[in-house]
């Protein structure tokens, strides 16, 4: 089940009431980004997400309230969300990885905050099976923007004791994704329905 949407508080700026997302108190370095996302009234385009993340110079310490690792796989930690977006910190131990997937219906981009990740990109073969094309090393500051038809997998391939933390924006919040196996056709996966590692901050 998707995390609940945090309610906004109201602050007074120059005498005018302004809605302030409570996540700003926990993540002050993200205040500008959260304010922009809270102003969305629809799906944001991928180029804008890419630019927002390239401009978001945050460290693992800035995300500390959202740093929580799973035991069975990577954990999706919600920083804040609305019906038009979700902002998350994903935490990965060595060996944790996503399924091979696409992003149909959702704009998706993420920034590597800590550690080194690997993105494996795939293409669809004429037979309907996916074939790996290349692996990209992703160091801190790297921004990955996944277009709707892009098929990829994100992996923490580092040695044990080396963690990976990434900050993701999905618009609108991702509920389902098409997943693939190299020897089988695609299937549809419910992101939150199958994910008991997700928590809400």
C-alpha cells in the first residue's frame, strides 16, 4: 500500500499564509526542490526532473532521516509525495538490485548520493525478449533520467559493506512497472503491493 500523503502546515511569510510541507523541517537542503514539486498540477516532463536533480547538491547527511536499509532488498523511503509526484531515498546494500523494468506512464529520474551504482540498459529484441546493451558506472552526482520506453536495471554491485543511496523523483507516483527477464516476456508488477520494505518518513 502506498505511503500516506503528509499534510502541510501553514507558515506566515510577509503576512501571507503559505503552505509549508512538513518534510522541509527534516530535509532543509531540499526545501527548494520540495516547494517546486508541491506546486505541480500534473506530470512533470523528464528534462525538468533531470535539471532539478542536477541542481540538488545534497549529501547522505542531508538525507539522514530517510536513510533506512532493508534486509531482503533495496528499501524505498518516502521523503514526501502528492498525487503528482513522489520524492524518495532508495537505500541499497551490496547485491541489492531492481528487477529489469521500464517506466511507462511515469517520468523518472534519480541522483546518486552515496556509493557507486551500476545501471544496466537493455533493448527489446524482435522476439520480445530483452537483451543487455551496456553497463554504466554511476558515482555520486550522477543523474539518470529514464524515458518511458527505456528498459534498465539498477544494481549495487559494490563489495559487501559498501552501501548505495540514491534520490528519486517519480511523476506521478509510480504504482506499477513492466518487468522483464531475459528469457521471458514482460509482466506487470505492483510497486508498493509487492514491496514490504518501503517506509514513509
